[in-house]
C-alpha cells in the first residue's frame, strides 16, 4: 500500500487554511449573535429567496408612499394654516367694518378704510405663501405665486371703477372685475393654474385631490368684500355717508363669507383625515412586513450561542493540535 506523505510547508498551509475557515465561521456566528440576524441569508433560506426579495421590494415601495404621505400632509397643513389666517383677517376686518354707523366720525371711517387696505394686502400675501419653495394655493402651478400683488390688483380695480358715480356702481364694477371669466381677476389677478386640480398619490391604489386654490369662490368672496372696503376708502367724490355705507356693505359680505370659508377648510380637513388614515395603514403594513422579514432571517440566540461555543472549542483544539505538531522532531525518536 503506497504511503502519501505531506511536507512541512504543505502541512503548514493546510493548518492555516483550516484555521482560517474556523475563524471565519466563528466571526460569522459572533456577528449573528450580536445582530440577531443570519449573515448568509441565501444559505439560511436554502436558496429560496423569492419571498425575502418580495418583502424588500414591498418595503421599499411603502417607504416611497410614506414619504408621499408626509409631503402631502405638510402641504395640507400649510394650506390649513393659510386658510386659518385668511379667515381670522376676514373675521376681524368684518367685525371692525360692521361697527360703523351713521354716527361714525370721518376719522373712524377713514381708519376703517385703511384697515381694510391692510387686510387686503395681508390676505393676498398670505395666499401667496410658499412651502419648500412651492406655492400652496396655485394648483398645479407650484412654481409661481397664485396672485398678483395687492397693489397691482387694486390699481386695476381702481381703473375698472373709475366711471362709477354711486356706491351701487362701485360695487357692480368690482363684482364684474372679480366674476368676469375673460378679464379682471381671471386674467391679471389670479396667476396660478386653473385647469385640473392638484392630485397626490399616496398609496398603490389611493390618491387625493387638493382643490384649494386662490381662485376658489370662497376666497374670491373674501377678496371681493375687502376690495370693496379698500376702494371705498380711495374713491374720490364719495361723501362720508356713502363711504360708510360701502364699508358696512363690505363688512356684511365678509360676515356672510364665513360659510364658504368654513366649507373650504372642512373640505381640506376631510382630505387631511384621509391622508392620515392612509399613513396609518402604510405604517401597519410596514410593521407586518418587517416582522415577516425578521422571521425569515433572524438568528436563534440559543442555537447560535451553542454553535459559537462549539466552533470556539474547535478552534482551541485546532491550536492545540497545531502546537503539538510543531513540536515533533525526528531527533526525538533516533
């Protein structure tokens, strides 16, 4: 029977290779024990990784939808803030204008008119609010402000009412400016998109429309009423009685526009609730998928610790055997 001998160099190489293999296994088990997850997923699943890959794909998709939910929620919250501020200005201005009476002094009437101008400017500025450099109230035209400046709109309205001679004429001219679909507010006042409403997809089968724009009828009513009060203050030739009547008319209109503002805020609130519910569902789906993923790749701590101890003993034995072999010498047996 032939005898195969192994030289010292070869023996050393084999010993180093075996030691490296044992240490690699030891490091793998130590990592699994510390992270709670297996390091070789393919081996753990026996090559059947389709379910694991599918879970990862679904989680990535849900992460994208969760980001869409977050951004949409921020947009809706921003819109609600804008609408809330506009409504507060509407309410305060209307209350101040309704305090005027036939007994009001000229200075009181002038002060109410100046306050109305300030309110118009504040409302326009508020509706032009941007969030993350995107307009909130311009529909799909998020790259530009939805309204022209207050000064430009008031100048154009002033031109439209220039030929009026009575308070009724002034109101009619302002209403025409705001309501004419081919001029006035529609062409130079509102600068946003007036086509399809903004739509945000927040899940695989759910999307929401955000239809709050600066040209919404409820907001136009507020702008129109405030513009009447502002123009009344500027109009040359009106006596104090006619001016007070116009200011009170504006106040009544502002009071009446509360219904439209409430409906608009409620409409956006309904969308907010839907988006929030979708976000809750997405988080629940993510949690369920994470649990399934962990079930697939989690390492049993007791089994891993037992295997780690076994491999550690194996490595110690390997070192002992290697040390004994290195001490053998032919001279000891001659």
